[in-house]
């Protein structure tokens, strides 16, 4: 019978060990779940905080089409010609030159968004819709990655609204029939 009681004994030990392991597993799982819930919270809160901070900082410049039109009326395409150099790293600006890292900007004003044939636009830009009006270009150039989330244009943005007006006035000259600037 000794072997019988041994079996009972070891069964009980197994049960106790099992219960212990079970508890440890449970505690570990709870810890993991807890971490996975509290983990992303911090960066999220930070991101929200940052977004609010940039929003606040960008407020005076932000995208009021009327204010931008006023700036455009007195913008300098000559100054814009200097500013466009930072775009020419990735964009051609002459007719028929084709794409570099980004599509050709010749004739971009009032062109439908993401419409250069054969250029591999991001899904985000393809989904944007509309035309590159002065106001849309203003918002885009200010912060492309914030305006069209998921765009492949890695350009930090031009924060000065008057510089954006100069640049857009210059982009408008890249055409056989430039659109009339607002008066
Ligand atoms: C680091 C490279 C890079 C720089 C610098 C850059 N771009 Fe771009 N640009 C791109 C890419 C890539 C795309 C395509 C984006 C997409 O598909 O999401 C693009 C798209 C665009 C479009 C949309 C064109 C269309 O056919 O819909 C405009 C307008 C534009 N850029 C203007 C500018 C201007 C103005 C500047 C300078 C202030 C500039 N870009 C600087 C890479 C760049």
C-alpha cells in the first residue's frame, strides 16, 4: 500500500504545484495586460500634449484663407524663387522634367491632387482629393505630414506664412497661364 499512498502524496504535490504555477501565471498575465494598457498611455498623452502645443504655436499663422490671400496679394515671387530651392531637392520645377523623389511641380497650381501620371503617390495623398488651390498649397506647405497624415513627402514644413505666400506666388509662375493672384 506504500506505493498507493505515494501516488496520493505525489498527486497532492502536483495539485499544489499546479495551483501555485497557475497563480504565478495569472499574476504574470495580469501584469502584462496591465502594462499593455498603461504602456501606450504615456506616449499618447505626450503626443496630445505636443499637438496642442504646436497648434497653439501655429495659431497666428494658421490657414485662414482670407489672411493668406491678403499676403499673396503682396507676395514676392522673386523671394519665392529663393525659397523653392528647399523643394528642388525632391522636385523638378521645369516643364517636362518629370519626377524626382516627388512629382514635377510645373503647373501645380490648381492641378488636381495626386494626378501626375505614373507617379507613385502615397495612398494618403491619393485619398485627399481636390485641387492644389492657393489655400490648399498653403496648408500643405505649412506642415505636409500633419495636413495629409501618411504622406510620403518628408518635409518638415515652412512655418512662416509670409514665406509660404512668397513660395506659392512663385509656384504660380510655373505655368504658361498663371492664375490671377488675389487683389
Ligand atoms: C524630401 C523630399 C521632398 C521635399 C524636400 C519636398 N517634397 Fe513635395 N513631395 C515629395 C513627395 C515624395 C511627394 C509625394 C507625396 C505623396 O505621394 O504622399 C510630394 C508631393 C508634393 C506635392 C503634391 C503634388 C501632386 O501632384 O499632388 C506638392 C504640391 C509638393 N510636394 C510641394 C512641395 C513644395 C512646395 C516643397 C518645398 C517647400 C516640397 N514639396 C518639398 C517630396 C518632397
